[in-house]
């Protein structure tokens, strides 16, 4: 039996996601440089929390190193420990 061109509401078409590739394994970035504020800001949220692996695409090995590097930069006051949250 042919359909009238209408899609079945029960079917859901999912788009295939590209797997996230670790930027450190690829060789684009270096983890141990805690003086590079611009690079570290990519891996912290607006409230200065360390972003999880599933969001950044970093592998487990480099996520551990990245957390240590961010904490080192916080101790040296290169990046803030927390940001002031402005609520309206």
C-alpha cells in the first residue's frame, strides 16, 4: 500500500554525529602550558567551572591533565577561580 507522501509521526530521523576528536591527541594544542589563558578559557564555563569531557571532546588522559593545568593556573591567578554572576 502506498502512502500519500505524509511522514509517519512515530518515525524519527536522527542525524549521524561526527565523533569528537581530542585536540591534544591530534597535536593542535599543548596541555602543560598553564600560562596560555586563551587556550584554558575554551575548557571552562561562564562560571569558571571545568567543562566535562562529553562537552569538550577531550580524551580521559588529557582531561585529567587539563584539570591539573587549570587548577595550577587558578593558583597563580592567571584565570579566575569563580566569576561574578550577575542576575537581573
